[in-house]
C-alpha cells in the first residue's frame, strides 16, 4: 500500500501504527528487559519527575488514561521503589505521589536507555522540535485540549 494513494488521515494512521510498533519492539522491550517497566510507566514517572504532577488524578488527566491504568503504573513504580504514595495531609481522601532518590536515578537510567535506542534515528530529523510541536498540537486538537507551545 503506497502512502501517496491513501487519504491523508489513513496515511497518518498507517505511519503512526508502524512507528508505534517499531518503538514498542525496540524501546518497550528494552525498558521491560532492563528496567522492568513499560513505556507508559516511564512517561508517568517523567510527569512526576519533571512535570510537577503529584496525584494519581492529575497523572490520569495529563496522560489521558483511565485512573485504573495509572494505578497499575504507579503500583509498578512503587514496587520498584521509584515513587512513594502518601495521604494528602490536607485532604485524606487524596493520595500524593513522590519521586524517591532511587526513583530519580532509575528515571535517569531509563531516559538514557531510550536515548541510546532512538537517538540515532531521531538525529535524521533536523527539525525535530517542529515535528514534536506539530504532533503535540495534533494530539491536543484531536483530544479537545489546549496545546502547549513548544519553542
């Protein structure tokens, strides 16, 4: 099936599907083998480490995932000692998530593994920031959420 013969929407879906499969095969398998986590766990951990997200509800909103899926990721990260869960001192109905020092180191190792795996392929895109910005705007548009502007 040649992309030039596909409607743009289907061509995009095909490219996304193939990219997702390739990333899962390379990055996902490496993270599972070396770190014991899935890609979504690393993304969740990154929101906690860098994004200032500190509750499961905020994490579910940011990742656009059901709370039960976020809970599974958090359970894996807690079991690995990367994060802790505590009750909110102001509202005992709410749980707070905190990055541990070993979690910070674990996160750095995981990010390094991703960079080693996909970095060489990404270097072939001289306008990577434009590509990422466009993909983020597309995701925001399709999900009905405001897009963050990437510099």
